């Protein structure tokens, strides 16, 4: 392929537009509740059902579509997102809006998994994490930009304008894909059975569990970050918004940094990650009431959040390299399950002891992730040692 960087850029922007559609609704839920005369909880179905669709489709849809020309699949998905976003922008009934929201959710993991797989394929030997990190920058940017942009457009113009922005973003990537991305037929088609056979590997299941705990350790605390900053650290509302933006920008930096770290020393980085995150949470438990300290914490926390996403993808695909699309789908499902688990556990601590102790959820999940990862590394090192001894014999 002649211009790999252009292809990576288009796919990263494509991932950004899809994540922007997913996360952007968070910023307009109050406007939706008012416009459609529903409760905020009912409006929240637009978020929860989308996430559920991604979690359900993660292991199945990338597998089913892994044998088709990748350009054709990308065009179809971007076209579907554009169409559904247009329908959402002009929907007069809440349930029509909900349907337009849920349908593309099942194809979200297909595009993202395919982008990760193509990026790894395009990379030079040993540099796949760097290429994948560029796609993860799109993920981080989508999560950062979606909420404030949608909120601003809904407040300053209209709710319809906010949803139209989602449609325009996916439409532009669709046109770029049609004009600039060459045909990408699958060179070696794997049967569904051969891809599903990776589920027989205990190491893959251990990686899935590790990713659930890792992602839970980050989002179990991050999802309550605004409340923690305002209630525990006594940060002014305007400054909370700024710190959330800083977190997002640092998240992007962390994704870029992770590409280099996972290329140079992947295992030491992955083994150390839960410990470093646990130390951060320990500092928040003791010094969370001092907001200048929390400003520094947010920067480090944002960087760790970006690294976390890359570690999650790397750890699962490393366990099943023979079925990259399927493995990336499993990664997306595990990450979403981890987010739900972390948010639930964090909520338990808040309800039982107060917002300050939400970090205990992060600490507990960090510990669980460390045990699984270190156990996996011990097994890998032992297997490698036995292999060397067998060759010497």
C-alpha cells in the first residue's frame, strides 16, 4: 500500500467520528430529555443501550465480517452511521431516536476492530503497537471532543445541530474512504471455526479477565471524576470542566507514549502499570482534598488512561495473534464490561462510604489485574524456560 500514513490517518479520524457519535450524546442528555419530554433516566437509555450493543456485538460482528473486503465494510459502516445520525437529527419521536441510536452500535466494534487489525498489518515488524497507538489517538480524541462539542452546539444553536455534527463527521470520513482508500480484499480468509478455536486458549481468557479488571480500575474512578473533584477536592465547577479537558488531552498523549513503550519494553510496562495506577489512587485517597495536588494527579491520570487503552488492546491481541479481527472484537467487549464493572463497584463504595472512597474500587481492581497479569507472565516465562531446556537437551 503506497501511503500507509494517509490510510492510518483516515482510519484514526473514522474511529474518532464513531467514538464522537457514541460519547457525544453524554453532553446532550438534558436537552434530549426536555425536547422529547422524557426523564433523564429514559434519555440515558441512549447511552446504556448503545454500550450494550457494542458489548454484545464485540465478539460476533467482527468475526462475521472478517472475510469481506475491508474497504467495502468501512464504507458500509460509515454510511450507516451517517444515515442513522441524519435520522436522529430530525426524529420527532423518542423511540425513533432510540432505534437510530441502537442500530449502528452493533457495527461500532466492526470498524474499530478492523482499524486496529489493518494498522497492525501495515506496521513494520515489531512496530505494530506504534501503528495501533495512532488509531487509539482517534479513540481518545473522540472521547474528549464529543461531549463538549455536542453540548456547545445544543446550547448555542439547537439539539438538531448537535446531532447533525455527528452526521457531518462520519460523512466526511466516508467520502475520504471512498476516494482515498484502495480496495483491501482479505488475502487469507480464515474460517469462522478456526477463529473461534482461539477461545480454547487459557491464556486468551486470562487476558480478557485482565483487561476487564484494568479497564474497570480506570473507569471505576474516572466516571465519578467530576463528582470527586467538586465534592472531595472542592474544585469550582468551571475549573472542573478545564481539568476534564486536561485529562482528555493527556489521554491522547498517553496513547502516543504507549505506542513507543509497548514497542520497546512491553512486558515490564504492562507488569508495572497496575502498580503505578494503584500508587496514584493511594495518593488520591490521602491527598484528594487538596485541589492543587489533584491538578497534578489529573495530568498523570490522563496519561495512564491513554496507556491503559493501548495495553488492553495489545494484551488480548497478543494472546490470539492468529485471529486479529476476532481478538480486537473481544478486546472491545472486555473493555466495555470492565467499564460497567468499574462503574458499578465504584458506585457501591460511594453509596456505602462516600465519594472520597471511590478510589478503593480502583485500588481493588488494580490489585486483581496485577495478580492476573503477573500470573500470566510467570506462566509465559516458565514455558519459555522449558522450551529452551528442551532445545538444549
